[in-house]
């Protein structure tokens, strides 16, 4: 347990940031999963949904939840899946 005042504050910040990051990460995974399901059932709907997936990935990269290249790689792979189906 932290002893100094600054260490206690750092712990509080850490907990708050962790919760926010976990929420963002689960939201990102959920929207990607939803997109993949749409690919199988209706590609037209998936095409409309792709922009939302891009938005989430770009936002995650912007706030350093994931790296920029990972976001680009995922966007590329998801678009490629749409093209194939």
C-alpha cells in the first residue's frame, strides 16, 4: 500500500485509468466481433458498419490504447474480409 500522499494519488489515478482502458478495450473488441458476425449474415450491413469500426480503431490508436500500426493492420484485414465475402 502506498504511504506518501503522492503515491496514494498515483494509485487512484492508476485505478481510474485502468477501468477506462478496460472499458475502451472491451468496446473495441465487441464492435469488431459484431462486424465479423455481420460479414457472415449480411455484407451490405457490414459495409455500413465498417466506418464505425474504423472510428473506434482510430480513437483507440489516438489515445494509445493500441499502437498506430496495429490499428492500420486491423483496418486492412477487416476491409479485406469484406472484399472477399
